């Protein structure tokens, strides 16, 4: 099977300077290629009222319908991807048509090349004329165009938005077979990167298990460098066990106060890696320090590096903690049940509402912004991905259930009411069932799978003392008695 392994690179000062220069040139290269495509996309004949922009030398042979710098044989505007080179010879390609039976070439057809094909040919000319392009490996430049082509393909399939111009590029990719492993030692190894040289990296995995080395991505995170290798190893993932053969299920409910509540009554703490008071204050001070430095000065560059290093440490801390949480969840039962959440919609900002007098009504935008920060800091989506991967390695199924009324539905009688929940406490207005709200929600999620959930040997009040009746809760129960009667 193919897996992706990440290692920390240890480049020397010369290699690190070369890597920095490569990223600057690749960023300019991508933005230049994007500008070419954007010009044609915005000026194409999408709207009958818009003005058609013609390109010098664009024409079409109506008999053979071979297009040279045109899109439509009748109007001949620029292409939709907007790549019209000065030398039209680069814009065409020859395609050989073979006979199905004899496998011989019957004819050669001249067609207009794709956007990525034209820009890759132009890139080859740039390597011959510009010094900063000539020092970069040709496969890396081609992969840079291929990434942009993938972004446009996803845009046309309505998966993501239109590609944006970037101010900072932090990664580039080598094609399969270009990176070689050398000098494998006990604690470190050396990778040969074309154009860079032999670069050391920490040997945190057994490299002898690698059967084939595929694509390699060099990434800059903060002030450190990493290499991500797609490798083929001999391990095989086990078959996922069918639900009929599974005996137990654990439901998980993600939240803010508790990162994850499990159906066995246990909880996983939300550490608030970047939104706790101390860290948030430190990050605000570093960002404020950057804004006060003079633009282009060495002090500002140092301040930016400190901020990036701090952000990278927080990301590493969050990633490691999420792996620990995911392992605890997967090891609990045979099946993992989770909610089908649309996290992207949950972190949208509060929409402004007009008051009809030229102003806006109060919509608690500041509170919603704070909630969005905490949700993003908890990184529920990352935890779900890690749980899915660990469950796949263990051969355990992960089932998604509807998140509708999981926190309002009573586990005993099935009554659904908004008044059932008050903060972290759940009290059913129909049967007076008392439970911890997050634990009850996780058990409801596990129940919807159709299997029994694991019960902890401890009683519920010992798991969490907050669900035991207290003085203020007794007042709340008394107010519900007249409603029930």
C-alpha cells in the first residue's frame, strides 16, 4: 500500500537559501501563469453583452476546423483559459491517430494544445533565457503548472472557488523517481534533491520498508523544512469488519467545553491550544510587534519568523494531541459512530441585519466570532480524519449518523424538546430523565447505529459530578413540575 511519511529536513545555510529562492521564483511563476488564464477567462464571450477581445494572429481553418489562437470558428475570441503565446507554434500539438486493428499511424492531426501544455512549453523557453528559472529543476516547474491546472479543474467542477493570486508559497513537489535516498544511518539519512543536492533529514521511520519512492513534497513550516514522501510499503490494510459481526459501538459527541464526550461516560479535554488566555495574549503581542516594525527592515523579518515559529509549534502540539484523542476513541469499541457535521457552515460569520433606518441590528457578531475561533482551534474535522485513518488500519467501521436532535432527544422516552437541555445538564420534560448533556448526546449517536454502547463500570454521578442535583438545579426542577402537571 501507499502511505505518506513526513521527515524533518536539515539543510545547511547554502541549501536553505536556495530553497528560499526557489519558492520566490515558483510563486511568481504561478501568479504569472494564473494572470494569463484569468485574462482569457474574464474576456471570453461568456455574456452576449460583453465586448469580445481578439488576439493578433488568431484565426481558424473552417474546412479542417483547426483552431489557431481562437475558441469559436465564427467569432474567434481568445480561449477560455486565456493562454495565447506570442509564438503560435507553441500553441499547437500533433496528435497521431492509430488504427485499432493494425496499431499503425493513420494520420497526424494538428490541434490546439491545453493551457498547461502551452505554459509548460513557455516555461522551457524561460529556463533558457532567465537565470532564476534555469537553476530550478524542470520537473518542479512543470509540477507547479500542474497544480494550477488542478485548481482550475476543481473550479470548473464547482468543488472550490476561483484560484487566487498568492503572496506566499510554502511548498513544491518532485515527480516520481527524481528524489533518491542515500547514506542511511542510525539516526539520520540523506536525500538527493535535484538542483539542491544531498540534504540530511531525521530518520524517524524504518526506511528499509520502502519498496518504491513516489512523489516528494518539500514544505516550509515556520522556519523549518520538511519532506513528505509518498512511499509504497509491503503492509496491507485489513478488511473492514461488517456491522453484523461487531458487538459494541462507541458514540462520540464533539464540543467546546469537552473536546469529545464518549458514550462510556468518559471525556477528552479541550486544551484550547491557541485560544487559551496566555497563548492568545502572546500571539496578539507578536502580531502587534510586527505591525509596529518598519516595512522591509531586518527587525520586522525577525519578528515575522518568531510569529511563524510560534504558530508552527502550536500546530504541532494540536496535531500530536489529536492523534492521542483519536487512538483513545478507536480503541474503545468495535464501531465508531459520529455526527455528520457541516463544519464549514458552522463557522460562518453572523449575517448583518438592517434595521430599516440606515443602520444595523445587534446580531452578536463578536460572540459568534469568538465561537468560530474556538471551533477552528478544536479542529473537529482533523480529529474525524485521524479517527477514520486509525479505524481503517484496525479494520473497524466508522458510521456517520444524522446530527438532528442528538442533544434534545431523550435517551429513554425519545421526547424531543429544546427545554430538555440546560448547559451541560439534560433533564427530560416528559419523563424527568437526568443525565449529562454531552454523554447523553454521544449515547444517542451510538444508539442510532443499531448496536449497544459500552457502559462504564462506574455510575454516572461518579463520572461527572455536574449532573448530580444541586440547589440551583432543584429550583429549575420545581419550575418544570407545574408544566408537567
